[in-house]
């Protein structure tokens, strides 16, 4: 079994969220900020829904 590396935590992951610089956010639990990747996916999904709905009539 190979050596395991520790997962990234803290400031290294901050760019993955749309958090304002200079503000300390204490909780990203169940009701915290969503990561950029989730927001991007949500935006893509909504764009697809609008396109599909507009073609219905």
C-alpha cells in the first residue's frame, strides 16, 4: 500500500467558493455557501430548463 497524502483543507480550498475576501466565514455546513462548481452546474441546468420550456410553446 502506497503512502497516503493528507487532503487539502483551509485556505487552499477558498477559491472553490465565491466568498468575499477579508471576511471570515465560520460554517459551510448544511446551510453554508455552495462551491463554484455546484453554482456553475445549477446555472447550466437552469439554462437548459429555459431552453426546453421555451420550445414547448
